[in-house]
C-alpha cells in the first residue's frame, strides 16, 4: 500500500541529455539513504550527440550507477577508471571530497547507440560524511539473481529473498531490480522502514492499483505490497533502507548535514582544491545559485 506518489520532473543536463528526477522531492527528501534518483532513457543516441558529463565534485554522499543499456567510462581524482556496463553496480563514496567524469567510451563515440539507466545518490551517515573517498565496482556476475514463479529479482544492494549483495554500504540499504512475466505477481516481504517502488517498463500494479510511468510509490512502514504485471511483462526497481540520521542540505553536487560544510566545499571547488581527474582539463565553474536547503 503506497503512502504517497512522487511525480518526476525533467532536467536537461546539457547536450539534450534529459533525465527524469524523482528525489529529492517536496513530499520526501530521501527514501532510506537514497536522497537523489534520476532515470535516464531509453535514449537513441545520435552519432553527433555529446552526453559526456565533465569533471565535477561531490562530498557527503555515494553515487550509485546502474545501467540497463549502453556504457559509461568513469574516471575520478583518486585514480579509478572503470567502464560501466549493464547489470553492474558502481558505488563511489565521495566522503570528504572527490571529482569524477562520466564519458562515452571511445568505441561508442560517434556511433549510434542506446543508453538507459539510473543514477542514485546515497547520503552518508553523519559519522561517515568525511570518510576517505573510494570507488567500488561490482560486476553483473557477482550480483545475486533470484528466480521465482514468473519473476526474476536481482539483489543489487542489501538482502532480499534470502540472498545478500556483496556491495558494502554504510547503513541498511535496499536496491532491487525485478522483472515479472505478464499477469504474474511478486509479494515484497521484509522491506526496510522506508521503501519505494519505481516502474522501469510495462504496466506495473501495486496492490492492484496501476503505477503511472515515471512516478514513484512511497510505501507505508511495515507494508507488504504485492506487485503485479498487467497485460505484458514489466520491470521495476525497489529502493529503501533505514531513515537518515537527520536532515541533509544540498547544493549542486554536494550533500551534508552542515550547511557550513557546503559553503566550504563550494570555496574548495572554486579554488580548485578538490583534486583533478587524470587526463581531464575541463573545469565547470560553481553555479551562481545561493546555498539553500533541499526541498
């Protein structure tokens, strides 16, 4: 049973690369640790399109990248390089500060291709906001896959259906990728205190009520929802976890429990004190918008 429905709003990240953003929202800042939720695609990328994300900084969060189609080259200021491909979980802990870029791989640049995926941020607990930055890649082959009657569930992060993902987190976190055959249903038991369902494709029903595409159903604490596929196959994700330990402030790519820390991060980025991605020379100036709490 859903407690509320969040509607997405579109954001143009440049070069015609449009995402649908669900979190943060006025009704709910975060679901468990997840304070940011972007869905992009599926997009047919033209040969002359430029969807590269230039070097930019983060503090106080972990980026969680998951693709359904396409590929991304990740590089960061601690020397990590990883080609991100469908089915893998890529978890980058920003902690006290990191800079990274996300670019189209050379073999796809100038070629028509498709891209489709989710970009989430997990806010770090207060005790870990200033941890050393790190990057962890968990390949698709290491992600637990649970076959059920007419359903397949990938346990991307956390524990579900007696399987546990190897992805390490800082607090209870759940992230599932589920697929159902037409007319089949899946009962979601043992969900964390905060949880939500987001449809990726197909006619998804939650407790018999259709979930409109590009909306997110926030679940009531203790709920045991039944998700059903309509007339065709469906795919959806489940996110959640224990509630964050207090409000978070957001400015640009920074997240912190302290508004003053955001100001310091802004100053550090403007002074180019946050490190550099090897091989990158581009610099994105700090946005001119004032610091403010996230809605």
